[in-house]
C-alpha cells in the first residue's frame, strides 16, 4: 500500500524571527518543514530525526536545538534503546566527547521510559579492514575497529537496524565535513543495507539544511556514483 505523506506544520520561524528575518522564517517553516520534513513518504519522520541528530552531533552542535530534536525524535517513534545505540555509534564516528555531551540530554528526554529487552539476536558484522590495513602498524586500533566497532556495535542490529546505522554514520560524516573515501564507502554500505536511492537523495537534501549547502554538494557526486545503476 502506498504511503501517504503527513504534512509537518511549523511556526517557530515566524514566531521567533518573523519580524526580524522574515525570509529565513519562511524558508524554515514553509520549505524545511513544510516541504522537506513533509516528504516523509520517502524518508520517514523516524529516519529524518536520526539524520538531523547525527548531523548536529557530527557538526558539534550540542545546544538546545539538539535537545529539541531529541524530543522530536521521541515523538517520531525513536525508542530509548534506539537513541542509546545512535549516540553510542556517534561516539565512534563523531568522537567520545560529543557522545558524552549528548547522553545527558537524551537521559533527560527518555529518563522515564522503561528499558525494553530487545528481541532476537543481532547478526554479526565481520570486518577485517583494521587488521588488513593497520594490523602491523596499529594493532590495538585495528582490533578496536574490527572487533568492537563492527563486531559489537554494528552487530547490535537487533536494536538499531543496519539501515538506520548507515543513516547515522553517513549523516555524522557529512555533518563533520568528512569527504574522504570513508564517506563514499559508507554510502556504498548504506546501499547494501537497503537505503534506497530516493532515501539517500532525501538524506543529503535534509543535510543541506542541517550541515550546510557546500557539504551536500560535496556528498551528492559520491552518492550519484554509488547509485548510478539504480
């Protein structure tokens, strides 16, 4: 059955900045929310919240706007367990200090929610890149990459799906301005994890607003190459 989009209504732009910056207020309310967030038939509100939080953390935006988007994520169906996994993964891709800064906000938003035991077992994600590339030079780092980041974190895909873990990673890297082969590799991995071409286009379009237009322009050629056959 075809999914129908839900119109997202936002008035914060006009309420806060309407008299001072009316054009920006209009772009915020009518374009970012009225159009981009409202294309939730292509990229769900749940996943748009993941994109936004990951981009803000990757960019180092750890103020009240991040807490607002954590609250929005909860409303959009991101569970306590998923949020914990999102921030844990961001610790590896955006840095430990940023994860530590985010957890108190998330704890405040989700603190009253009961922990729900995840169903089933995660599917192990084998990785050898660390040992193959750095095993002789940085063996401990290689082990952390292969056995911890992939062998444990990515393998808890019964809590946060591989699809959504890819969204976290791609969004955090673009937010941080990482446009090396690592980003292209993670866009390709996202494709393997069933992130569709249409979803990837929406992810990068949303990131244009939350991470900046130049970063979206830098990411689109990589995505276009990865999804060229779709």
